[in-house]
C-alpha cells in the first residue's frame, strides 16, 4: 500500500471512509501468522464491513472472495485489509483488536482528526503517521478531479479514468444503478479497499 | 498482456478496463500497445472478454519485462522482497521494526500514481540526482534491487525502458535535514513526464500531535498536508516505542 494513503477528496468527501490493515513484519512476526490473521478476519466480520481482500488473495470480497475459503489460505499470507463506511464500526474493530492484543501491526487510514478521536476513545497511543503531501510532477496528465476521487480508492491504481467515466455515463443514461456502478468499479481493486458506499455518494454528486 | 486476434471479436468491452488506456481498436480487432502495457492484468481479471482472448504471453515472465508485472500487478510476487504489491512495508510495521525512529522522517515517492504510469527512465532522473547529492535510497524496497551497484543512481540498463503502473522510492533522514531534503527533492519532480504521489512518514509526538505539519508550513513552499493519512496505531508486538 501506500494504498489507502492518497485518497483524493474534500474533508466532507473523505468522512466515514476507513481502511484497517493488518500487516505482519518481515523478520518479526511474519512466520506462520495464519492463526492470528484468521482471528483478525473473524474480528473484521463482527462489524458491518464494506469490503475486504488482499493482494495474495487475487480478488476482493465484492468480487466473490469467500471469507471461509480465504481464511484457509491465510497461513501463507502476511496481511489483509478491510474497509468500513461507519466511524462506529472502525472504532469497535480497533477496540476489539486492542483488547485481544494479537500483536500484528494495525494501520488505519482515514481523516486524521477522526482517527485521533477513535484512538482516544479506544485508549490507543498512535505510533507513526504516513501523511499525504499531494500529487507532484506533470499534473496535467491527471484525469479530472471528480474522477480522481474514485480512481484513488484503489491504491495500486488499477481503476482507470476511462472505466470510471464510462460507468458513470451508464448511470446517467439509466442503464445501471448507482449501486451496480460502484460494484463494477470495486472489482479491479483486489485489496478490497475500494469503498462502494463512498463511491455511490461520489457518483450521486456527479449526476 | 496480449489479445489473441484470432479470438477477438472486436466487442471493445476490454478497452475501458485498461488503467493506462493502452487498448485500442484497429481493423475491427482490439489490440494492446505492448510497449505501453504494464502487465497489470486488470483486463484479464475483469473477465469481460466473451471469447477469452486476453492472455499474458510467456515473454512477460522473462526479464527485464517481468518487472512490469512485479510492480504493476499486486497479485504478482516480488521475488527479491518475497512480497506482493509494490514490495515495501513502508511504515505499516514501524511499531515493531523501528524503520523510522523518533527524530527521523521518511519520504515516499510514488511514481506513476495515480492513472499515469512511469518508465524507470523517469524515476532514474530522481535516483541519479539523489545519489549525486548524497541522499540515501532505502534498500528494503524492490526498486533498490534494480539499481546499478556503483552508487550512481542509474538503473541497470536493461530495465531503464520498462514501464510500471507505479513504484515507490523511499528515503529516510534526520529531523534537522527536513528543509534540505524537501527543497532538494520536490523540485526534481517538476520536470518529470509523470506524476508522483508524495508521502511523508513521521512518528507522533508523545502528546499525540504531529509537529511536522507546522514545520512543512513554515517552509513556505505551498506544501499542503492532506487531511487524511495512514496511521500505525501501535498494536504490533513487541512494540518499539
């Protein structure tokens, strides 16, 4: 990842958009993490998640990744990500992870002030931040800003501007629903950090 | 990636899926510009081709071309790093590795992202400048393995023209080097023919604040720290505080 770091949008656009990532560290706790990751996956599923996945799984929940089948493959994994569209869900997950003291590094992406608030409520001492300083270089090559808000929800840049614009046009011409559009756009993002709830809101604003 | 012309019926369904817009229709068939293609696999995984004409040719697995897939397809494996994705842990595990300590910052330069892609020749403009100025390039990163061993900052020549969807270059420096590093590196990005998403790694102060934000503002370089971030919440064990 820097995956979920560079999600583009206004503060209002970025509210209620959380990715929680569990990641084992090479040379520290990456050998045989299966049981721990399975427990984390169970915890993830105790709340109303939007999506989850990981690169090694090859697809995300919204593209058909079955949690039970996925759990069986976690012995060879070293990380997984879940996305939420409610602050309360993110808070509950972090509290449960803290209480269980599993020992795998946990990273949360979202608005800094919201994460601070959650951490305070859960009694977490924030350790390290990766801040986004924005996009540099030849920015004339970028798609329009409304499109970027959606494409940047895939941190590996697997969702192209043409797909976004084409799918939104299909919504405009009433060939598909907003929810179907968000689902189509979520599928290329194998890590499962594409938040379809946020995407639906963004599409709504563009119609 | 390639489209088998004997199977392609020219339906164009694949065209919109390419993140870099390198599928075109010619002579009633869809065709991938293989020099521009980064082998990310999105068009194949989308499973939208009615005749299953899209495939990854054998030569995409051979070096130097293989690095395209390794950096661009998160489902592919970086053999040098034994990991998927862009191959670096960045600060995700900093609570147990101590990669970025108190008093240090990290700068993460994500070339090609979003939506543009990047040739290694473009990244090389930055790596050469960094080496010339004596700035460190972190080794725990698959880009490092593509560099010549002579500390020139050049990539091994067989890789220079390879194109990637994105790649992360990392550096680490002391707090008091912030201004020098920022004033040296950010201007280097201005003349690139790609985009660079820039990230900065910092430890939280004991009171939970992020003093770096004020320090960046004080540089008067119009650096706007975005309101969203990626935060390691310190649940890894054993904890390195």
